[in-house]
């Protein structure tokens, strides 16, 4: 493919060879947000368009708000890797991936510029409108790949997106001292925690045992919805925030 008309009118097209058809005729029903985790946006753009990388995304958003589309929304980009949501494991076939230029945790992890976030918001609005994607299905890479990925990270301004009508959020419950569920715990309370995480979409086994998988899923939840403290411990704030989030999901 040498080119295509962009799905997002404001986007520049730079075709990546790293794509294929969506499997089983799936349609995109979620948006997955990433950061690039590379030293520069130009380097990240080149990497996503390099056949040797075997990775791509539908879009890249530079720090100045410039949007590049590399894969058509009708096609399957290779951005999510090993991941799951509501038991579905081929996230690439049911999602639109957006890479947001940011060097990430290993390279200093700066904040996201306002112009960039404004562009991400408008891009997400356009994608959601084209595919009737619900607010609760605008997700972080860390949500669908907990433990393996942590992007776009705790500095990503989910509240700004939510205020603009993108994504799903509730005010995080205050962090206070008190009882908490932690690795090694067992019983009905752990089963309740796992059940709530699973009901929201996270890939966690409902076993009643607070194992390492439960810990990394709790960390992923905190990173997106309660970033003040990310420790994998299900304290009262984490539990109350999760309860409020589930209660606010649109039926």
C-alpha cells in the first residue's frame, strides 16, 4: 500500500507496512492509548513504519499535537501485543491504537504537553464517533496488559480527557490509613476484589487468593484510576474507587 485517505481528517498519512486484516471480521470497539517510550517522536514514527520492528499503531500524536495515521482504522495494527479485556485476547483485532510521543519511565517520563492532549482528545472523539465506542472502552495499554506494560502511565491526564467527554472516570476516593488486601491474603474479600476487577474487564482469575497476578492488576487499576499511590495493595481508597467506577458504567 502506498497511501490511503486518512480516517481522521486532520491526520497526515505515513503508511506502515506492519498491519493485516482484523480477524474474524471484528470491528474496533475500543481505543488503546500508549506512550512511545523512545527518545524522540521522529524516531518512534520511523520505528512504527519499519518492517523490521513488527510493530505499528493506527495513529501517532506528536508533542506539538501533529497527528500521523499509519494504519487504516479498518485494518489491524500491531500495537497491543499479549493482552486481554473481558476475556478477549486478540485486542489488536478489536481496537484502534494511539501512540502518544513521550519518552516514558525509563527516559525521565515528562508530563504530556497541553497541545498534545488536546489533539489526543479530538482524535479519540472522532474514532469513538466513527465506531460507536463507549467511554469505558477508552483504555490504557497497562489496562489490557497489566504487569507487562505501564503506559501511558500515571502522569497521563485521564481527568482532562474525561472532562472533555472522552473515557470513563470517577473521582478517586481519598487515601487513608486502614485495612487493606495485600499479596498473600486469602478469602471472600479477595474474591470480591477479583470479581469487581473482572467485571470491569481486567484479566484476573477469581480464586480468592491475592497472588502476583492480582497485585499487578491492582497496580494497573491504580495507575489509571487512583494514581496517587500505585503499590498493588487494595486499600480502602482502591476498593471504593473501583466500586464507584462499576456503579457508573453505562447500561
